[in-house]
């Protein structure tokens, strides 16, 4: 009798063949939505419909899931780019297909790679450098007269656009998303870069970069904490780390902030305030939707290049807040992007709003990643180049001088 029960139980609880893939899919969603450090084995298992013990039959820990997700995706990109027989169009077609089918991979490579063990982290960097080199080579073959330096910058921009889908939840059908991304990467590859810095200059009085910065003790804590959060991640930084960076002893920190979460919230609100101020300035000075969108892009680049740590944590560390604060900050961020989407919709009324959102966020994500890229951030005309690339992503023309 007990044998019969055991047999019945065995049949009733038989694992589906794709259980491992289900777990990885849920883990990717959790890592993207709430961050690797906030995702738990229990939550992943519950979303799959199994117990934590059953999950451990497939993965020994959360780190093992991150490693597999990271390298399964990079394997596909490396494999595609290793095919020397593909021309530019065929290469872009395959890369776009990968980007659409693996929309969550970018945030794993860009944000969560810091949680990989050192050996795996270095291997991922090697693979990403290879991908960049190959895309640069493909662009060079596509545009034989373009200088190598420009090919390398455009390759960075193409790869960043391909990673951008993991930074938003725009619901775009695969066929339309594929067409939109293919159009974007093709426009980037055909971009004419200008060396004139004035091409990316804000109108007089529109800049947000202060000539002098406030240095109160509270402000000093906020600035140093933002830098640490941006570099190491919120969860890896302690209050003692922040105090040491600011030259303050532990107890004195608590005269300004009761806990680390309060510092993060203040920094996130500061970043959002800067973005809103820049957008408001752009809207008040523009004479058309295209003009407004171009100025909005320039204001975003201005804030990002002058306050990179603040905007980096807006992008990467909002997930570290607990609800309802996380929801409130994300709603504010969404409202900011809504303005870009509205402007794009004015110019392209036949395009669905979700598709326009994906396009706007491709431009924003490109600025975010390239400003923080060591290979790109020190370019002498970076602001002008980013504005040109951003305009091409959104398929707009900058206002012409009178």
C-alpha cells in the first residue's frame, strides 16, 4: 500500500522538463525588477510554484542562477558575432533578434555583474570587449571611409541600444519591437559624427551645472554616499563607509540621516529634481516638439555628465528602496519619460505609445551607459557626440541655427 502511494506521489509531482528554464526566467525577472540583492530564493521558488528545496535541486544558490543567466546570454551574442560570413545587415538582424528574445540580459550585464565572483566578472568583461570589437569591425566594413575611433563609438552605441530593453517594461509586440530596434541600430551605424562641441550645447541659461556646489555636512554626506552607491551598489555600502568618505565619525552621521535608506531616498529625489528642472527648461525654450525633444536630450546629457553618480543610482538603485517608496519613485521616473513619449507621439502620431516609450528609453539608456563607460567617458566632444547619437536614435533633427 505504501508503495502504491509513493508511486502515485512520484507521478503527481513529476518535474516538467523545462523546470530549470522556468526558474531562470523567473530569476531574471526578479533580478531585473527588485535587484539581485533583494531577490530571494523563497520568492523565486514561490513564483515558479515550487518549494525552495525543489529549487535547490537545480541550482545550489542564487549566485549560480546569476552566473548561468549571464553567460547563457553572452554565449549567444559571441556566437553570432563570431560568424565572419555575415555582412552588416545580417549581423544586425541576428543581434536584434537576440535583444528582443532576451530583453532582460542588459541589466544583468550592466548592473548585476558586480555581484558575480571575480573570475566570472572578468570573463564577462572579456566577452563584452570581444562583442564591441566585432561590432566595430562590422561597422567599419559597412562604412569603409569612417575612421576607427568613430567606428568604436558607434559600436558602443549599437550595443547599448541592444541592451536597453532590459531597462523598461514597454509592451511592444516582438515584430514591431524588432523593426524599431533594427531601424535604430541602422541609423546609429550610418550616423555622421561632428567634432564641433557647439552641436551639443544647451541654449544660454539652460544649463543646470552649478558654478559652485553646496558643501554643508549633510550635503557632503549625500554627495559621497551617491558616489559610493553608484560605484559599489547600495547593499555593499555601509554607514561607516559613507562617514569615512565624508571625513565624519559614525555617530555624527546620524545627526543628518537616521539610516542608509534615508540617504538613498534623498539622493534619488535629488536626481529626479535635477531631471525635472532640465526638462522644464527645455519645454519652456522650445518652439516645436522636435526642438523640445532635442533640448530635453541635451538637458539629460548635461545632468548625466555633471552628476553621473546621482543619475546612475536613479537608474540602478531605485529597486533597493522598499515599497511604497520604490513605487512612488518609479511613478515619478515614469512621468518624466512620459513627457518624452508625448513629444515623440506629436511627431509620430501613427506609432503606438509603448513603442515610442521603448525608443525614448533607448536614447536615455544610451546616455546612461556611455557616460559611465571608461572607453567613452573621456572623449573630448562627448556631449556633442551623445546629442547626435540620441537624435538619431529618436530620428529627430536638431534645430538649425538662424
